[in-house]
């Protein structure tokens, strides 16, 4: 495996991974016309992206990429290789039935896990740097803020938190959130199929209850009653529910019933380890003649994508 294009002729590799992201300023370079004529007929070209379709379609003409890629490597659950932002993995003694889960929820009402017994003095926090988004999460939060205090950190708010060398939130920032707030707004910037990012998984790794807003089926990723889905509430209703939990330790504690029975992965190292190990395994397991190309990407990743625009009825 290498990222050095000059190390060997490209046609000698079993797979070539093309990274599509919203910082790629020269889409024509991706096509590599000279390579199109040299490629090995049995070679697999892999479309790799962590971005949502609204972000990608501003930079790429997906119609031009028809019949180019053989495999996809994305956060989509139907990808050839899943590149998930995180995983919540049941341990050996995790409950298997609704009855077992219900019993554990009852036990969790007594108290929070020992390492989360902190002086949580505030209700809701949100760290955000993209202020105008395709899914218009900011519209929902603006309405929510009318009924409950929401502390906003980052470029879209008036509060700040430490950043690391990569300009990501520093771990100490998450420690502060964990010790101060009961709820965290884990809203995605686009409401797209299966699009759930580190905004969710990082918070699941801490003792805060995430409030989610996205197009993924969160039941595929997390245990029941471990998060709150904002799309099931209008903002005024959500505020009332959060206030109820804030005032009732018994009900609030139920959201942590799962902590002893699951582990959470959300690091870049975890994500790439799973993704590239799965890619290598797929290459080893491929069958002769098992070769196809994606006829078109426009319907899923271009202008025809099924990402949902903002629906005013969600808040009115």
C-alpha cells in the first residue's frame, strides 16, 4: 500500500483508491486521461469519500465518472467497503433481548456510572463551524434556542474551545463538555442516507446524551435509548423533553444503561483500519469474472441525490 504515485507504474496495482473530498480543486486531475488508456483490465478503482453528496456535487461532475469506479468505499451501508465514522460494538455480555435491555434501563435509574458523576451545571452544548448547511440544522437550533438555552462553541457561536494541531476540537474540550453539560447537539450538516459522522460517535464515547438530527437509521449504529432523535420532535417539544430529563435524574440516567455493555470506536485510526483491512480482504476474496463498474453516480452522489432539503413542518 502506498500514496506515492511514482513508486510503481499504476497499472501494476490491484486496486487504486481515489479520494473525493470537498477540497479537491481540480476534478479533471481525478480522471487521469493517460491512465484510462493504461489501466489493467482486472484492476479495481475505488471511490473513497467521507463527504455527503451536497458537498461533493459542487466539485465533481458525477456524470463524467460513469463507468469509472468498480467499488465504493464510503460511509454508506450499501458500499462495497464500509468506511464508517465510528462503531458501537456490543461486548460479549451485552443484552440480546428487549426484556434484558428494559431491566438494565431500570437499574441505570439509580445513578450514573462512577466516572460520570460530575457537576453538570448546564443543559445543552453545540460545537459548530459550518453555519449555513444543506440540511439547515441551524434553523432548527435557532428555533430550539427560543425554549431552552443552547451554548454554541466555534465559528457559529460566541464561545470557544481548545483546538489541536489539526484544528479539531481538543480532547480537553470534550472533557469540559462531559463535565458541564447533560446534552450535546450532534446535528449533521446534510440529511442524507446513512450519513452519520464523528459528531455522533465522539459524543457516544463520553457521558453526555447526544441529540441527533440526520438521515441515517441510528438504530443500525447505536443501542436503543442511548440518544435522542430531534426529528421526532418539533423544537418546542424537544426543549420540553430535555427540560424534563434535566430535572429528573432517574429518567436522565436511563440513557446510560448501555455503557458497560458496549465499546465505542471513533478515531481516524479505527476508521481507516477497518476500511483498508476490509478492502484487502475483498481483494483476496474476489472471484474470477467478478468485475463491474458503476454505470452512474449521478442519482446518489450528484444532482439526483436523495438528501432531504429542509422541511419547515419540522419546526412549525
